[in-house]
C-alpha cells in the first residue's frame, strides 16, 4: 500500500512546473498512406523489410509485402496477444534468417508488440501501420510474456521510427472491437491528465484525443464504415498513444495489468470496464483532470459520463461479464496493493475493494 500523498501540482492544478522530453518519430496520417510504405522503407535506408502480422491479417500483410517488391523479406504471421516469449524467439530467428534490416508491423498492439520484441534484441527499426486504436506504435514500452507473467519495460530502441496511420485499414475493424479499442485509448489519455510527470502539452493532446475518439466512436457505432469517423478515431488513437508514451500511468493501468495478467481477462474490454471506476476513485484528488475528461466526452462528470459512454456504445460495463470470477476479487485486491506505485489518491484497501466490487457488478459510479 502506498502512503504517497497527492501532489498538488500533478493532481489537476495548473501544471506550471514540468519537464517535457519529446519522443521522436515520423508520423504520416492520411487515407491511403499505406501506399507510401516502399518510400518509407527506403527513407530508413532499409533493403529487406520483414512484414509482421497476426494469422488473421495475413491478407493485408501480403498486400503490403507485395507493394515493397524487392525490398520485402516476406511476411511473418505469428503475432499473438501479449507477445509470448516463444513467438518472440521464433520471430527474432526468422528475421535473422531472412536477413531483415527493418520490421513492418501491420496490425494492432499485439503485432506492434512483436516488432518491439525483435527490435529490443536486434535494434531493427520498426515501421508501424496500426489497424486498431491501442496506441502502442507511439510508445517506447514493450511487454513480453514468459511463464504466464507479462514483463514490461521501456527502451528507446523499440519506439517505431515511422508510423503510417491509414484510416482505410481500420474500416473493417468490427464495431465491438473498435469500441473497446477506442476506450482503451481514452484510458491512456485520461490517466495522462493526472499523471505525476504530466505536462501541459500532453494534457492538450490528452483532452483532444478523448474528444476526437469519443466523437468518432459514437459515429462508428451508427455507421461502421464512415471514413471520417474512422479518421477521428485513428487521430484520437495517435494523440492518446502519444500521451501513453510520454507520461506515467497510475491506478487504472495497474489494475488492468493485474486483471489481464493474473485472470486472463481480455485487454481492451478490461480497460473499458475499469476506467469509470478508476476515475471515480481518483476524482477527489484530481478535480481539474476530471473536468477536462468530462468536457471532452460531453458529460457532466468524468466517471459517470465514461460509464454512460460505454453503455451507449454497447460495450461491456461489468467484470463479471468478461470472465472475472467473483472469488478472484480478493486476490486482485491483494495484487493491486502489493507493489506500491504513484497515484493521485493514496491506495486505500477498503475503497479499492469497493471499486473492484462495483466494477464486477457493473454499478454506475455516482461521481
Ligand atoms: P490485437 O493487436 O491483439 O488485435 C486483436 C485482433 O484484431 C487480432 O486478431 C488482429 O489481427 C485483429 N485486427 C486488428 N486490426 C484489425 C482490423 N483493422 N480489422 C480486422 N481485424 C483486426 O489488439 P489490440 O487491442 O490492438 O492490442 C492489445 C495488445 O497491445 C495487448 O497485449 C496490450 O498489452 C498491447 N498494448 C501495448 C502498448 C504499449 O505501449 N506497449 C499499448 C497499448 C496496447
């Protein structure tokens, strides 16, 4: 349990003291931008780009590989959720055997994660072509799962050098996946607004990211193939992912990491369910952040408004509906308290037990 007292600066005040270190990556945002892939590989000075994907996205990856002509080192379609160490080893060996000098990750956070696992060891530059809203392409954070435990770390080598955002590639991302992926992105920005190491630039990006994402998701919910709405969501994903890459996260991300890692809950759905409750918990300690979140989603309160947004979009709102066993709640609480970390409101056992209970039952937060 942490006894850290809330920092008056970071808990939503004007943030006039800060350190800002920009992470460098080249971002190209445009419908059809994937057609620039060959140009971007060449701009990195690479000659043999290995295209990575999940088995599900092989067709998209094959098309990207074909567009590279002689600069393609083929397709490796072994990306898996949470980057198991075995798949990272296979991908690293394959990249070496085909003499790859660049990795093109086309897909969601799992595929970008596999590219990061290769880059971590070999230093290969990554070009990311994101097709979900998870945001991993904008962060130097990697995660690899070994013996059932996901270990994460930061390393500047894994930050993709070039990111091609092409809203046309997410046109067919199924609506339920689009919604939870977008809520996952919103969670990065929401916690970025009360981060201990937050800064005004990231706060601007966070607020705009939440605004663009919630607007886009509402439209996708009604018209899934609306390219402008897809563009709004991908723009939001870029902003929210950038926030995740620049500032530290708190209670919400720690809880989701615990629930995902120890109970096998689905990543984006867990973020969607927990977010309103984490915001309700932190609301008393970060009133200005909450006001900005509420304004960005067009609600009168951040926590209640986020719950209503998830419900309006047909997303899950209870942990019990996404596979969390009720008897696991006390273990989740224990794990959440076992490694102290910074949070705007100190971690209090009873209040956290209440949070988990409400999230399990799907109770709308009142704040
Ligand atoms: P995902 O990458 O696992 O993708 C889920 C499924 O959707 C896959 O089968 C994929 O092939 C498919 N898919 C992706 N785009 C599609 C499209 N446009 N159309 C149809 N199907 C498509 O899911 P995700 O939510 O993007 O990523 C989750 C993973 O990313 C988690 O492991 C999480 O920890 C990680 N992540 C890491 C960071 C970081 O900074 N390191 C940030 C966010 C998420």
